[in-house]
């Protein structure tokens, strides 16, 4: 079972661009807290460093369920039941319109 914990609809497509499946987002998204810190200046322009922290909105693991999340959430949590969109497909304007597969970081 796929559960979409991103704020966006996930559209899976085949190699020809045909829609295979659409996974609607859940009411609550998984998020990662962040803190912005000053790193240095480049040509008098501030450059920040973003530090990611605690993950929220992530349910407990359920056997047979895969949670679709952002890469940041997947990296921060370290869980093996989280997947991220992979092999993204873009339209002529460069906007992501779908993906061909998912990837795991665990």
C-alpha cells in the first residue's frame, strides 16, 4: 500500500508518458524542522546554512505500507519504509509532471 505524505499529488507514468497510477496526498504531510544559520558572505551577499532537525507527521511503521515522503524527511528519519519519487518526468517547460519509479534511502 502506498501512502503519500507529501503535499503534492504523485503521478506514476510509464516510459511512454502514460499515467499508471495517481497517489493523492494525505491530509497531513511529513515534515522536517529546519533552522537557518549564517554561514558566510560572498561578494557582500549573505549565504546561509540550513540545518534540518526533527521529523513530524510520520506515522508508525505498518507492515506492507510504503510512505512517500520528501528526500529531506527520508534522510532525517533513516527509516526503511519511506520512499521518494525517482526518475522524474518533466514537461516542455521543465516542470515535473510525474515519476517512473520510487527510490529508497534505507
